[in-house]
C-alpha cells in the first residue's frame, strides 16, 4: 500500500526483497540490517522474526546480558523491544522523505516475565494511509509484548510521530 508519488523507502524495499527468501533467511537478513542501523539492538541481541510490512514480530532472548536482578529480561530491555518493533513497522510504512520519531512510550509492568520476550506490532490500513498521505503527524502503534509462557507482563502504549526529512542544500 504505497502512493505512486511516494519517495522510495530503503527499509521497505529491503524487507520486500528479503521476504521472497525462506523465512529463516529473511529473518536473519532483517535482523542483520536492523542491528546495523540501530546499534543498541545488536548489543542486546534483538531479532526480527517475521514481517509482512503491516505487522512485525521481534524477539529478545533472556540472556544473562539483558537480565535484571530476578533473572528475567530487564524492564529497559522490554521497553527497547516494544520501541524497536513499533519503530520498525512505522519506518517500513513511511515514504523515504519522512523521518519517524518516538513521541511517547508508556509502559505498565503488570506481571513478572519468564524466559524469552516477544513483541508483535501492527498498523491498520487506515494508519498506513495516514503515514503515506500526511507530511507530519502521529500514530498510536498497536504492540503486544509477551513472555515465554504467553503472559503479557507489560502493557505498552507507543506513540510515533513523523516529520519531513530536512533537505540538504
């Protein structure tokens, strides 16, 4: 769902291309690209599991490096996971001449997490149209963060804004 006049988006183009490969390979390539662009995600080991460009699934393994004092993924790690998944889906749907910016992150930690964490973020068709058509604006991105038991230990509200990229003279 893109406008014929929209400026090409390299993230979207890459995801469309690698989604033609087997899932195991497209997941590795998307993860590599995302970690290259967003260095902190590589440091903590966040993985892109799948995307159809309306929805994306990210994973954070419960490795020692990202654990808190009780042995689960640190609260900041869960926040990064949700922010990364929502940022990816917004970034993949914006035209290339717009810049996505996180505006608000609200996280309510409601249960203890166990094991690996997964974040699924998605946009509606109406939200995607808004990203394409409006020069600047904001959108609340749906995201669900679950642990290895399928429990949702953190309830997230992520609001992303976008503005035109500055043109270089």
